[in-house]
């Protein structure tokens, strides 16, 4: 039988009129009516009550339509996946969008652990602020977004599977927890090793290096400042949406900043920064992996399914966290341990595969160690450790998006 007869039956149900349904099917009414009768003859029951106006489906018609549409959906899904598997290249590059602080420390370690457990993959990172990452996800420029989430910030429209009206068309998000981090208060130490900005004296306002109001990460900190009545004890002297910029100011001794532990771990270990304030002033963060459920392919689906199936089994990676499993609504996660920062994997390019990764990573570099393009974005270029001539290199490209900063002067 012609399986598309079920589409014709659905048009009858939708319009309640054979003439209008025939127009939708691009057929004349006599030919369309013959198709419906052919379906009824094949089943052996009347599907349309023609005695009513508008016409209605009978109980048998409703049953067959539901079963037929389900079968059609399954067939078309399988067909599209088969076609996709034939057309999708074996060297498909999985693109991650991530906030800058996540892309700088957490992602390389997590991605290396994922490859060890899942298998080799080509990958690319586009580092941007959260709105930029979400625009990329909506436009299909990235396959996944990795972002912070915390429960103290209240309900988030990125916290679970849902339709998010980001831009002109909604993005149907799903998420799972893949790691953990913490915002911790830090500042430069004095000659005695103690913080130069101490909260012990309640009469002194502390210079505050603050995430701007437009930075999504600030949502996680503001509840703590209100709850502990800290806002009145902090005087904003600098704002920036990028944690890296606040880190530079903190190391220069310009104020106190709450920064991701994964970002400042090397500074704490080397003594360039120290904790300040109370021990319970940390803000716990989840690191979540997001995808648009309506925009996937066989490669990204296999990665997502792999992480789901692992349930709470940690990926064998060093990362900033408590070494415990983190659960998502869909039951998938990864646990992490305190990092060995001397062994953090380096970042290399991902838009090509080279037989000799060392020579492939050599190119003109800026004084900061990165290649600067005309767009103002920097691609980090370093060779992968543990490689040897003849080894195929899995590569990662980092696009850094500059963020505006503003100096505040308050009296």
C-alpha cells in the first residue's frame, strides 16, 4: 500500500472537507477521494463519516491515522538518519561553545577524559559569553554549549530540557551536569602571605572587582552578597564580564574578586593569590553540557548517549571539583578531582589533521603566544603533549571573543 495515504487521511481530519484536503495534497477531488476509499478498502472499515458537515473521522479512522502517522514518523526518521550517515564525513568536527573561564581550564581536561573513554574525535571550541554561545547554538554554529549553573541563583531558563525563546526561534534545550566548580573570594597576598584586603575590619570598604550586570556568571554571586550583607562592604572599582580580566586585576592588588576555582587554582598554589573572607563564602557551581534537541546528528547523538549511559560513573580526568558524581535530571554526569595543573593538556588547532602535530602547530604567533586574526579573536596554538611523528593529532581551535571593560571611579 501507499504509506502516504495516511497523510491524506490526516488532511481530511484537519480540514473536515474533501475539496480543501485535495488542494493540500495537490490533487483533484475525485483522485483524492479514490485514495481515501483505497485506504478504507485495504483496512476493511469506513474511516470517514461523510454524512456530517464538516466530515469527521470514524473511530476506526482515528485508530488507523494514529498508528499510520507513528509508523510514518519512524520510517522518515530512520531514512533521514541513514541519509545523514551516508553524507556526514568521518572527520566531522564537534564544536563546543563555552564561557571563557570554562574553555580556559575545565574544557581541555574534560575533553581529554571524554576522548579516553569515548574514543578519538575532532573538536573545536568557540569561547564567548553565554548569550553569544546560545546564539551560536541557535544558528547551528556549535553542537554543544558548556555553561555554569547554580541553584542559589534561582530558577534558570537553561537548567533543564525546555523550549527557550532565544532570539527569533526557540531552542529546545537539554542539559546534563558534567562537572563542578566554585566561585571563591581571592586577592593578592601581602609580604606576610596574608590577604591585603581582609574583611576583619567591618568599618573599611573593600575594593571590589566585579562581574558586570550583563555577565550571566554574576547571577550566581549576587544572592550570596545579599544573604551575607556584603554588598554594603564592597566598593566597586572595576567591572568586566570576563573572569580572566578580573583575575589580572586581582593579582595586581587592585581588589577582591570572586573567581572560578578552576581558573585561579594555579595562582593559589603559587601564592600569587590567596583566599579572603569567610570559608563559607564560596558559591558552588555546576558545569552543564547543553544541546538543542531539535538539531543533532549521529556524531553528537552518540556523544550525548554515551554520557547518559555512563550515569554517575566519573570520567577519568583531573578537574576542579570534589571528586563526587554529579547528577542531572536525565541521570548523566561526570565527577572530577583536584587538578594536577602541571599536567593540564595544551590547546592545539582543530581545523586540520596533521601527520606531524608538532610542525602543524608551528606558525606565526603574537607575543602572548596566540595567533591574532583580523576579527580580533585569538586562536591558541600549542603542540599536544605525548605526540610523536606519524601520529594523527586531534585538534582544538579556540576563538576568544573580546569583551568590553569599564573602569569605575567612586568617591
